[in-house]
């Protein structure tokens, strides 16, 4: 497996964020373990880190979810779970956070 993430130090220094310009946080994260499912969703209405946190927090409450990465700049939310998630459960979590799930990206 080859690493494709860029060094995030420059991004952290210039904009105060841990995310790279490509939208990846915490370089090296995001690799799913064997048996896990990674799904990316499109969510509208996120504009900042607080929005990302609210969406991540609500989706994290769904049974089987092991990680959530929300990126306001792209509107993409990547969820890693033990099994495929019910889209309606994800929609309800995003609604609870105050945003709108467009669907899978």
C-alpha cells in the first residue's frame, strides 16, 4: 500500500487547520481495517469546523460506525463502519445535526 497523502505541516501553519488542501485530515488516517466498509456521502450546509463536528458527532452515534471524517469545504463525509449503513439512519443523523444529506457521493 502506498501513501498518497501530502505533508500537512504547511496547511496547518498557513490556515490553522489540520486538513490538507485535498481535504484529508490526520495523514495516514482513513485506511479501513479488513471487514470494514467506507462510504462517502454528500452533505449540504456545512461551512466550518463546528459544522463538521456536529455532523461527525451525530453520525458517530450510529451503531457500527468506527470513524467519520466531514469536510465542510467539499461537503463530503466519509464514514467507516463494520457493515454497510442504512441510508435512512445516516439521513436522520445528518438531519439531527441540522444539515441535509444529498446522498452517497
